C-alpha cells in the first residue's frame, strides 16, 4: 500500500506542476487563477447565490467576498437580493464581466491546445481515456459523456475480437468458438475489403472504444450487418441504434438493395434495435454452437 500511496502523491505533484504551466496564459493577465475560477463559475449560470458559489469553489468566505467586491467596483458583477430569500444575495456577471471571461477562456483553451499539440492522435485519445477513468473511479464521471463514430484505427480490430469474446463469455457463457468466429470475420474483412462497398465503425467514448459495427458485401445487391457490439458501461447512450443506422445509410449509399443480418434469439436488446431500424425476422433455426443450444435468426430489410 505504501508504494501505491507514493505513486498517487507523485502523480498529484506532477499534475499540480502541469496545471501551473497550463495557467500561464491566465497568469499573463491581471487576474489570478482563483479569480479566473470565479469568472468561470459565474459565466456558466445566470445568477448564483453567494453561499452556493463559495461552496462550489471551496473558498474562504472572506477571500471570496474581497474578490466579489473588487469585481463589483470594476463593473464585472452585480449583486441582487435572492428572489426566494431576501436575506441572501445572488451574483451575476455583467456584459463587461462576460467579456473578461471570454478572454480568459480563450487563453486557457490556447494553453490546452498547446499541450495537446505535443501529442499524436492516438496519444490524445489515451490521455482523454485516462482522464475519464480517473474521474469515473473517483466518483466524478459525467452520467452521459459524448461519443463519436469513426473508422477503425490500428489496434481497433483486435479490440473488436477481444471484446466480443470477453463480453459474450461473461454475459452468455459462450465458449472460445465464438471469439474464433469473430476473428475469422474480421480477418476476412481485412483481406478482401472493397473500400467502395464495405466499411466498419468504432464508437468512441472519452477516447476509448465503446462499440463496433461492420457493413460487408454478401452479394452485389445485398449487404450484411455484422459484429454489432456496445460495451456494457456505454449502453443506454443511444450508441447501438446509431451504429445500426449508420450501417444502413452506408449500405444504401453504396448501392445495395437490401441488408441482412444474422443474430441469436437470446440477444433481446440487439433484436429491438434491429426492429426499430426496419428489419424483419425472415427465418430462424435451432442449433448448437459456442457451447450451448442456440436459436439462430436471420433478419432483412429493403434499402
């Protein structure tokens, strides 16, 4: 435990130094980092009670009072009585105060861009993913982070195989035969892909892969949707539906007349996504694979 405590303290010292460097743009103005934080909090609300502002910033009441008094003299804030409690005051930024905030915000953004420009695309995603992990583990994760869809990058196809194997083993107790099948699908995609009629997408959340889908050629008129996956912690964000819709749109633009897919009756969430996207069940058959009895289903829709 002592080594772990030392590692956390070392990271904290490094991060504090880094934040100090990133604050240089603000430090070149007449405002301190604390004053910049006050501007930031006020700029993201119409009005806030002084006690709530102090709590959000974790500042000494006297220190915050002196900052607000100076801002009021400079015409950056106005104080008003709270509409819900006349004994309390609310603070709001004036137009002049918002102009100051815009200047400080741009300088902070410029400092951050300078930091990120030192890193490549993959390194930036690793950095953002690590930051998101720290926030999540320490209880500060946003409930619904944004996600993006992008083409696969080096390493992503291996991730698709590994996550399919791990997730389906945990949730359905499927054996290694399923992971082997996914590996063959991915290998065939790479070996024979027609870039004009086949594509794949990775959903990314906070710099980390969180989902996948592939559109592959079945024949000249038929596309096949394959390898739809959403990480358990990313479910409920609309990623699955967006991946299916993107796949359907691509197939339509690529000139296919229909799209098919193969799935399993046990995958209830996936089947609901396919139904909402206009697919209909055309055939199903019983079999045994991946270590269990299965009900395989075939779905189709016109494009």
